[in-house]
């Protein structure tokens, strides 16, 4: 079963598996959007921006792990 996805130019077919992957990516971007420093790129150097991105991903993972541990206890 294929669903239709409306783009700016024309409707295209969207496979359900692609929709699942797209949802995961959009959710990850929403989590990263919580970090104000990443919303507006203040760093001029790409390596500093990459470091902030990795730090934000680490914080997100830590929060999810702590939340999972609290549920189990």
C-alpha cells in the first residue's frame, strides 16, 4: 500500500517505510531544536558547531536513559 505525499511541484508516491524513516529524522530535529545555540549557528568554525551538535546529542541520549531507568525502578 502506498500513500501519496504532496510536494510543492506535484504529488508523489510515498512508501510506508520511507514515512517511518522520515518521522524518526523529523523527531530528532525537533529534539535538537530545543537547544537554542544550535537553532542559530553562532560559531564561525564548523568544528565548534559539530562539537555543540555532538554535545546536544549526548545530552538527549542521557535524558532518555535516565527517563528509562526511572520507569524501571
